[in-house]
C-alpha cells in the first residue's frame, strides 16, 4: 500500500461577511480530509494599514492624493483618503488589487508633478548625449562630404588637365601645318609663328611640370635645394619665360625688387611659384579693361614679402582661403568659361610651406587681387637636398 501523505492546497479566496468585514480562506486537503483555513479581516483596518505602510511618509504624498476603497458587488463599502485635496487632477491612476484582495481599489491623483532634483542632472545628461550624437553625425557627414568633394575635384582635375594639354598641342600642330604649307609669306610672319610655337611649347612644358611636381609633393619625394640670393636671377628668368605669353594676351608686367640682402630659397621652386601666380592672373584677368600684373619684393623685419597683384575680377570673399586647396576652382561664370587644372595655387602653397613660409590672398581696394608670399628672410645653412616636401 502507498503510505505517502498527500496534501492539496487551493489559492486564497475572499468572501464578504458584511460592509466592514471580509473572510479570507483557502481549502486544504490532507489525505482524504478537507479543511478550510482562513481569517477575518476588518476592511477599514486593512485600508489604514495599506495607507500608513505604503503611502504616508513617501515623497509623492506631498503632492498626490490617495483614495483607497472597498467594493462589494459594485457597491463601495468603505473609503479612506490621504494627501492634499485635488480639485482638478491632471494626472490620475486607478488600480484594482489582485486576488484575494480584489475587493480593494486604489486611486492616485495629482494636479501637478513637481520637478525632481535629479531631473536637471538628467536633462543635462540627455542634452550632452544629444549634442555628442549630433556632433558625431555632423563629423560623419563632414567627412563624407569632404571625400565626395575631393573625388569630384579630382575628376574635374583629370578633365581640366586633358583640356589644358589639348589646347597648346592643337596650337602647335596648327602652326606647324601653316609653316609646312608655306602660309608664312615673309620671314617676319614666319618668326612670329616660331615665337608662338615656342610660347605654346613652354606653356605645355609648364603644365606637365606642374603635374609632376604636384605628384612628387604628394608622395613627399620633392627635395629642395636652398641657395642664397636676392631673387634678381629668379625675376629675370620669370620675365623672360612669360614675355611672349604676356605680349600675346596684352598684359604689362611690372617688376620691383627692393630686397637688398640675400636669403635662402630654392631657385627652381621660386621660378615655378612666380610663373604659376602670373599665369593665374593672366588666365582670369584677360577680359579686364586694364591688364597689369605687378611683382614686388621687399623685406619686412626678418621676412621677405613677395606680392603679385593684378587688375582682374578679384576673388569672392568666401573663396579667399579655399583657392589654395587641391583641385579647387571658384564656381562662377568666369571659371566655367576659363579652363584650368586647379593645382597651380595648391602647388604654390605646398612649395611656399616647404620653404618655411606662408601664402595668402586678398582683394585690392580697386580691381583685382594680391597674393602675398611670406618667406623667412634669414640666411640659414641647410644641408643640401633635404627632404622638405
């Protein structure tokens, strides 16, 4: 026979005795005997206990009204209230207790919820978090925009270089064909054609050299050869190189050198810097009523200033700093009709910075703009051929 004791316990239930008392009980089966275990609860005492234990003394009791009620068959049999009077509650919460206390209902009501002391800190933390997220998104957007912008400028650079190479090549081919067919009827015109061929060849060579130099600087393979001088030889070479181009375009070049002391610079680099600045002025100032380009060199303290001014259309204010960026071209009607590779001024900046200087642009009070190159004016003795690129 199975001598093990078997017991069964049912959940608690409630039965209302009268308006003031409730009987809580449960059925227990032990073996074959059925027992009922329970107790009688005074309803008002239960409500008072709930109020005193779980509401009175709590922070919310200062601004919230609590109402505890006992219900029997949909009829309210007892009620107690604690907390301030709430005439027009803006916030309200009602809840019935689970079995076996399903006869008890609690209602919380409040006209306003005061600001918690910790809410300010929480709001500050949320604001800081939102700011960090916003800054992160802006940084991601800015990085993506820079990458896309640089990609577009590189694409435009390839197209512009292709056009810039085609232009002198087309002119060279045309004048060679003219000479081959004997179109030059006299020696004077023939010499004119030869001068144009020389000018276009030099222009093509300068463009190719710019691209090669830019590539070397990007790979940090360009070495500078510092020598002492007063820039006289550099200015003379620049004048000779640009003379035919300036004559064809109708420009007047004014050179003024007030430097009476020597300083260290790379002669080849300085020639390229000045030619790039002058070519930039001719390119965008060819439609100006007055076509004058001036190159002025003078000492200023322990530095040497080289200013290249023109009488062209000037530079929009927002682009004064951007014109020295890689592949950057000002977006206006003039640049859309004037081709260019977009590396001339970027190459100038890289060369100048490699020599320890800086370059900046400013519009003149009258027409045109001035680009200033500021270089160290001392006479250091750098070792030949250091990698300064």
